[in-house]
């Protein structure tokens, strides 16, 4: 471990972020594929390794893997003005795609062994009712346009192992979306690929 890792894992903000993001609840499945879903074996293995790293970070922050902190840190989370219509949570694409994991280490206490080799994959996700037009940022909040997971669209960035395909994530995500909601767009990229820009990408930028 280097000084950057020690500084990152010792900060109160990092500890709070890891604790909040890695609890065993449905919220985590908006960011990672579920190991219980019908996903590829490679994706399942790398998600299991990631969850193992999250568990270690939550139970022993001083021994957290820096890559696990970077992954959570790059996820899109609630922004300022969310209840005022700001439902864009892009996260940090560059941070996610800069993650390279080659972790074959073991930790004695708590006993943890890693066998993780993957890179970060950034995905920008839009889910909501089919045909729904989300409120524009700055639109006053009314009972009919509160942009939450029950009534409106969500637009956010997530980071996952590059072994997980768009389809791996989509099948897992749609298992937990509210009734009537669908994954309308999942646009994924890795650092080494040649970006193919489409009209919706230009509109987002």
C-alpha cells in the first residue's frame, strides 16, 4: 500500500461513503450486477471479488483496497438540487475507467483472499417509464414530477468490472426496478476501447 491509499481510507468521508454504499440492500444493485442474476461466470466472479473488497473496507477501513474506494467514489450519487429537478448523476467516468485491478493478495484479519483481475467499466444508465419525459433541471417539484425511483426517470453513472457486459447489468437491474420501469439506456465504455459517439452522447455532453 502507498501513502495515497492510506490517506484515502483513513478519511472520515471515505469511511462514510464505503459504509453507506456497501450495505447489503437493494440500492447496491442499481450500481452492480447481482451475483444471483443470470449473468456470465466471469462477471459473477469479479462482482463477488468486488463485494468482498467492499466488505473488507466496511469492517476494516485501514485495510481497504484503494480500487474499491475509487469504484464507489466514481458512482453517481444524489446531487445538489435533486428535489428541484436535478436528476443527472453522471459520476466520474475518468476515475472509473482509470481503475486497473490485479489483486492476488490475502489479508489475515479479517481473513480475506483476493483473486481479482479486471479494469473499470463506466456505464451511464437511464431508467424510467417508457415514453416518459423527465422534468428539466430547475423545474419546480410537484407531486407529479418528483424525480425519484418511484415516479420519475433516473440518470446516473456507475462503475463495474469490465467482465460485466451491458446485458449482464441490464438483466440484474430490471429485476429490481419498480413496476412499469425499464432500463431505457445503458451506455458503457472502457478506457482501451475506441469510443463510438452517437447522437444521444452528443446530447448528453
